[in-house]
C-alpha cells in the first residue's frame, strides 16, 4: 500500500475529527495497518475551523502531521479555501456540494457530491453527515473496507444509533463507488 496522507477539514460540529478517529482506528485495529491521527480546532469549538490529519501505511510512521495530503476532504468553503493549495499534485479533493464551491483549480481530481443533502433527504438527521462522508471517501478510494468502519462504530456509538450510522455509511459508499478514483 502506498502511504495515504489525508486531511479532513470543515467546521466544529460537523464530526470531521470524529470521522478521522474512526478511520484511523479502523485501519489500525481491523486492517492491520499503521495509522495515526492528529487534529486542530479553530477558535470556537462549534463553527470554528477544524482540521484532522490521518496517515495510513503498511510501514512505520515517524511524523504525525500531513504536509501535503494526497486526499483532502473539505466540508466548508473556509476549509476549502485554506487547505486546497496544499494538496499533493494528482491527489483527490472531495467536497460537499452544499457547502463548497470550487473556486481555484488545483492539480487534483475534484469530486463534488451532495453528501449533506443526501443525508438530510434519506435520513433527516445531520448528525451522520460525517459517516456519509467517510463512506463516500471509502467508496471512491477503497482505502479500507467498510466493514472495518462498522466494527469501530459498534464499539463507539450507542446501539440505538447503529442503524442510522450504517445507512449513512451505505449512502456514502453508493455515491463514492460511482466516482471510483
């Protein structure tokens, strides 16, 4: 496996950091990979800019920060404007169509999908937007297996919320598979 350097970005309250933690746990615990995750918050816990770095690799990881991601997920215009310039040439840029308008072209494959609107239409609760995004990313990149995400969710969230999260993951997977990277 080639080293995957990811940056998830958005605003506080969108679950960007939770999604990053789930991805790193899934890779490390159930895919036999080395994975690290680090995060930074904006000035406000809710609504401020957030960023989470994830590195996944078969070999050892010596530095926990991502300088030039080969995968960037931006869920707000502010995060897109701030982080789009750092993407590795030829990388993948995944954005949500409700919140992000692609303004400047960077040397990356741009994928804009209605993740938030799909969650609201099919589930009606924005709390699983981050899980839909994670499913979309996995559907596009095949970075890890969706079953590994489900295993982490089963140990992380209350049982009563599992069906809703699985549905969000499946919605994302279906969207992502149409855009295979």
